[in-house]
C-alpha cells in the first residue's frame, strides 16, 4: 500500500500486509504515522492497519494545523475555541444562545459558558436575557468583537494558505472533496446514533 493508494488488504485472502508497501517512505521522507504503522505491523502482522494510516494522519495533521494556525490568534490574545465562538457569531450574523454556540462550535455547554465569560470580560461579546424565559441568554458580538474578527480573518486565511502551499490547486480540491464526503458520512452516522 502506498500513501496515495489508501488502505490495502495485502493479498486479499489472509489480510497479510503487502510487504512491498511504500507507505513507510513518502516522497518527502518518513512521516510519523508511517513509523507508527510500521511498528504495529511488526507487532501484529495479521491486522489491517489501513484505517490507522488515514485516521492517524488526519489526527496528526489536525494537531499540526492547530499549532500553526493559532499564531495569528495568539497575537490577538485569543485561543482557537474563543475565536470559533466569535466566528460563529460573525458568520451567522445574528444572536445565538449558548446551546446554539455549543452546536456551532462542537463544544460542550460548560466550555462555551467559560469562554463566553472570558469574552464578555474583554468586551468582545455581550449577553442579554430572553424576555420570555430568564433561563435563556442571547449572545451577540460587540462592535469591538466584530472589528477583532474582521481584522484577524484575513491574516488567519493567509496563514492557512501558507500551511497548505505545498499542495496544488487540483490536489487541494480533491482533498477538500474527500474530507467533505468523509465528514458528511461521519456526521450522518453520529446523528443516527444520537437519535
């Protein structure tokens, strides 16, 4: 199995890994997931490590992207989860409740509450109570919050473009399509499990 071919069942009969695999030596050198897969193959040669080659790389890329793209946010004194809350309020263009923000940002209610407290103290968001139900709060960006998001977003996107600059536009389009399909499938499955 090569890094571009995807998972392989080896000989197709016994699940024995294909020992002629070039996945351990991608073009730019050995990535950390290839080494992990090589080690697991040595310990358990009978197991199909194909999913690990995909999910492991997605997880590793996500962690590295997170570190890289947080630089503009750190300069603004924000964490990624705080920026995600501000971004959700900016892109939807209207007030959201904390539970709606939790859904928008894939966060827990407790985490959203904590982040909103920090952002409120900084004057970036404001909360108002619901006129019909005092248990419900509505959150909106302040002018300062809107200016901050609009000021950071161009540098954030520029930074992300730089991180992805090693891939051509066709590769980026293919990757976006593949990841979009995978995400839709996973979200559908998770939604069915929650129902």
